[in-house]
């Protein structure tokens, strides 16, 4: 049997074909490797989160001191606000109350702005507002007359005589 001899040109064609196949495979593998790195990072974050729950269950975490919301959102906001106002011992401006919410790690409903607290505080019987932007406990301030609602002023357009 005679053995076939190959020319360098033929070997280069084969080499080019193999290299082209490797490039195509690398292009397909690269996104999968990136996805793998993302999933591994996410896995590590989830493991850390799980460990934090386990440490909280053992009483060694700080998050255990922050009460979880129970009941309605309004009830939660009012209960936390009463707690903050009692600790302060005086009426607070809404921005100070909001700051205390954030410092204590309490969740703030909606967009997480002071106005989201006001909506619930205005409906609470135990919290009164002696003046604009100030909120205190009814037990400390007594019965404060509610402010009169602002009147909307409308401008009338004059008709042009024409």
C-alpha cells in the first residue's frame, strides 16, 4: 500500500478550517462563560444573604431588632411614628421623622419620601399636627384643632369682547 503524501497547502487548509471552528465555538462559549460568572456571583450573594438570616436567627444580627411590617401599611407607619415620637419626647418636623425612619431601618412606603409618611399620619388619630410640617403625639399635645383645608383659588378668564 502506498501512503499518500500531503502538501503544506493542504495542511494549511485543514489548519484554517480547525481554527475557524475553534473561533465559532469560542464565540458561542463566551456568552455562556459570562452567564456562568454572573450566576456564580449571584450564588455567592444568595449564600451571604442566607447566612445573614441564619445569624439573625441565632440572635447575632442587627436586622432582628427591626420589626417587620405587620398589618396594613398605614398601621405600620403610624406605629413606627408613635415609637419615634415617644423616644423624641417632643413633636418633630416631618423631615426629622423621615430621617429617624431611615436611621432605624424602617421601610417607607411608596417612593420612600417624607410625603409618603404624611399621607398616613394625617389619618392617624393618635398623631396631630399643631402646625404645618410638625407632627406630635395627641397624648403630649392634647386636642389640636385640625387646620382648615386650604382654599383653592381659581382665576377666571375674562371674555374678550370682539
